[in-house]
C-alpha cells in the first residue's frame, strides 16, 4: 500500500508503535491493560504526525508535505489508532480506571511523551479498517471526517458496540466499532463514508 500510494505522489509512512499488555499472558489482561495499551499506541501515532510537522520547521520540509493534508489510516489495531488520533482529544474523555500518571509509558495526557513535543497532531481525516473507538461520545462537532470499512461478521473487533475479547478468551472492554462510529458522525453532521462488507470477518 505504501508503495502504491507513493507512486501516486503521496508521502507515506508506516508507523511503528508499542504493543502488548502488562497482564498478558498471566494473570490475563483486563480492561485496564487494554485501555492503557491503546493509549500507548495512540501516543506513538500522534508523535509520528508531529514528526512531519517538526520536519517542516526544523529540516526545511525534507519530505515536501502539505501540513494541511495529513491523513492517518490503519487496519485493526491501526484502526483503533486512527480513530483515537482523530477523536481522543481530552484526557477527561479517557476511562477513569486507566492509570494515566503512575503506569509506565502512559503519561503525558492524550498527546503522550513519545517525542516531537510542541507540534500539532491534528489530522485532516482518518481511514479506519476494522478498528474501533473506546466511546463514540469522544467525537465532538467539527472534528475530522472519517472513512470506515468493516465486515459485519467481524469476530475480532466488533462491527457495532460490544465487548472486545482477546483471542476469544479474555473479555477486555466495551468498544464502539465502525457502525457505531458512523452513526455518531452522522448524528453530528461530520462528513464520513461507511462501507459494510456483508458477511465478512476481520480485515
């Protein structure tokens, strides 16, 4: 995908990010582990966006990007990241059970401490394939448009609002999949496209 997009003239980056949960495999992850894991990944995603804005200022825009047209796309866990980059903007929105001050690697509010501080992590729009958001209430009027693609038989990440389960064994937390996100975007009048893959499983 990166190659195909770059041939069309886009600057494309495949973002590395932290993965894993502190309780996996023993004694088993829970909602806290899962929530903190998503926050770490979101911090790294936002730092990647900031990297390009910093490069414009400090390195004479070596990638020749248009900072008004930065998009974030992701599949599965990357879809979670894309939606969080767009809609998790206030630490008050984040679940109260997650330790955002004492737990290693999750400090720094919603922007985090992953680098390139002082630059905006705002994106023009996001593309989510088979990801989900912690709560559609985080989406507010005037926020970024989204393109959402999801199979309605997804057994890994819920198509609508449901409990996500890791490996079919560990129930983690309630999330809002693409169908629920699209409904919220429509309610708020935020531009979006939503494509359901009938009868299709994850990705």
